[in-house]
C-alpha cells in the first residue's frame, strides 16, 4: 500500500505548530509552554492545550516577553519557511502603541550612550525584575 503524496494542508492545524510555522514563537516546545502558561487566546478564550485547533479566520492574542500581539489566521502552515513565507499565514491586527506609553522592556532599556544609570533609575529598573529588590522581598 503506497502513501498518497501530501496534498494541501488541512484547514485546521494544531496551535503550537501554527505559531511555530508563522515564526511568532521560536520553537514548538516554547509555543507549548506559552500556551500552557495562558499567554495565548483564540477568539478571546484562553487556550489551555497546545493541541487546540486553529483555522483561517480565528483571531489569536499572544502575550510575549517583549510585546503583545493580535493576529488573524489567514492560512494553515505547511512548513517553517522564511519570514516572507511565514508572513502570509497571518494578518497583524496589533493596535499601535499609545503615545508616551512604554512597555516594561522599553522602560528597562536605556538609549545607547545615555551613560550610567543613577541610583534611582537602577532601583526603578530592579523593580521591573521579579525577585530582585523592591517590594518582592
């Protein structure tokens, strides 16, 4: 019995696989961890299992380390290809950041050549890190 040649990808796909193919997360295991930690929502509902199925038209909300993303699934992936190919799998719906509002990562990052932080700035940066200084102790 011969195997049939792979045809077009199914209309539904595992969430962890799709995130990996779309190059939104570096590996499937990291995608699984993000899903289990509750950092991914499908159509407004938190995804709890990496085996959850996504289909074209679904809206995904991701809370990643340095940014939050909102994307609409356009196509299922067939492989982890180059960025140009992966970009065709989704439409970015992420709202533009509010003027003057900075993420914790941007707050902790200093402009190149800005010099050494003052003691006050260092303490503010330390408060952003869990378990380091501040009120966490």
